[in-house]
C-alpha cells in the first residue's frame, strides 16, 4: 500500500536536530514542502550542511533564518516564506531551550532567555502567520510543550513556566480560531532522546529513566508521528487539546 500523500507547506521551527528534525523528515516523507529555521548567521553553515544531508536522503527541505525570540527576525522570515510559497498550512512551534538552575540561584538572564525563546517565540511566530491562516480559512498550529509544564520540575521554574504558558496560549487561540478552519493544539512530550536530554548528567539521566514506566526514553520519531496526525487535514475536530506522550511517566 502506498502512503497517502499530503500536500501543503509546513514550517517547523528549530528543525535541524532533535524532535524538530524528526518532524521535518516525517512531513517531507508525507509530501509536504517543509521549511525549517536556523537562528543566526553563525548557524547557517551547519544548517546548510544538514540540508544537503537531507537532500542526499531524497528530502528537499527549505531553510529560513529565524530567531523565534526576536519578533523582527520572525517577521522577515515570514515575509520570505510567504513570498516563496504564498501560503502556510502547518506551523509547528518546536524551537526551545533549557537554562536549568534552582530558583534561588537562577540569574534573571536564565529566566528571560527561556521565556523569550520558549513562550514569546510561540507568540512571535504564530502572530506572523495568523493573518495568513485566517485568510486561507485553514491552518494547523502545533505547539511543543513539555511534561514539565504539566507536573513542574525541580530546577526548571523558567522552563516549566514557559511551557505551561503554551497551554494557556493554545486554549485561548483555539477559541479565537475554531470557526476559521484553524486548529491549535499542544503536545507535551516526556523525556525524548535528543541533545537536550543527553546534556543532562548521566547519573541523573539514569534516575529519570527509572521513573518512566515503559523503561526507556522516547524517540523523536514517536513525537513526530503524533505531530503528523494533528497536522492532517482530517484532524479538524481536535483543537485546544494537550497530548501527553511520555511513556506513562505522568498520567492525569
Ligand atoms: P534540541 O535542543 O535538540 O533542539 C532545539 C532546536 O531549537 C534547535 O534546532 C535549536 O537551534 C532551536 N532553537 C533554540 N532556540 C532558538 C531560537 N531562539 N530561534 C530558533 N531556533 C531555536 O531540542 P529537542 O529536539 O530536544 O526539543 C525540541 C522541543 O521539544 C523543545 O521545545 C523542547 O523544549 C521540547 N521538549 C523536549 C523534550 C526532550 O526530552 N527532548 C521533552 C519535552 C519537550 P540551534 O541548533 O541553533 O541550537
């Protein structure tokens, strides 16, 4: 059986590694024209090398320069994308960072950087494309939050707050756009094997793994599968929802 081909334009922020990369690959395999981002000039060469590796695998993925924490950068990137393709069907707000520390030692910069990237970033990018979605009477917005927004996490007041903010954003925007052919949903992954998790001290990583009922970390492709499901045109009755995907680590 041949896979059903999707068509349309999909933007995945921060898609040159980790979960974002898996989403890019899955979308591209489904027939979307995928666009992803590199955040500044210094990252461009790396991103272009990644792009040619994808092309070697038969995946033609486009790139735009976009720092999600900077509204002006998002506006320029959005103009570029819309000039190139004329529309956007799917937006995945995936870019995110951690700057962990217990609250009593957390510098204000670590708070601000995480809020600017993980929460303002979702507003900035979505704001830039909302008029397009409204004019098209079609759009799929998928925001990547975290299990640590749902349950809180020691050493992550900044990250937990930013990611929890995404849940409120999603539910509010879903109400504003529900009659306009636009769905807005959140995915809250548990621990997934990417650079973000590999940066955690190995001993702590093993302790975390021991708390996951399925006994392993998630794979980026497993998150991408859920993203692709929500991105599908037929998922039109799902909006304002949050999907846990965490190996049973947090059930609510
Ligand atoms: P990675 O650290 O592997 O990748 C993050 C991506 O976001 C990178 O491509 C990075 O770009 C990009 N990025 C960071 N800041 C910006 C910015 N200001 N503008 C544009 N792009 C930016 O993370 P993961 O793949 O692990 O995580 C992806 C998302 O999933 C994040 O939102 C994360 O919070 C969330 N998540 C991850 C979990 C996990 O266990 N891995 C669990 C729950 C949620 P660059 O390459 O330039 O650094």
